[in-house]
């Protein structure tokens, strides 16, 4: 059975860049689009108000915004 996405479009999340990431992009992002599974993990297109571009993040890189 396929599991569904944990987050929804428009939801605000925290993005935690992985230890191998060259860019320090940690911060608050908004979910722009739900993407299909890559391997066994959902992906999302996210956008920060501080950046002009969107990013792709895996579900494990996101956390609920507090």
C-alpha cells in the first residue's frame, strides 16, 4: 500500500539541508507542489520567501514549522 504525503500544498515547513549540502538553506519554506516517490520517500517542491527559486526536498528533510 502506498503511503500518502505527510505535508500538504501551502503548508509552511522547516527545511533541514543534509550534512553533504554545500548550501546552508535551512529555514522556513512553503510547500508548492507534491512530487512522486523517489525510492521509498515522497518529495516536495518547496519555496522560501527569501529565494527567487524553488527547491526539491525529500520528506525526511522537512519538519513541521513551529
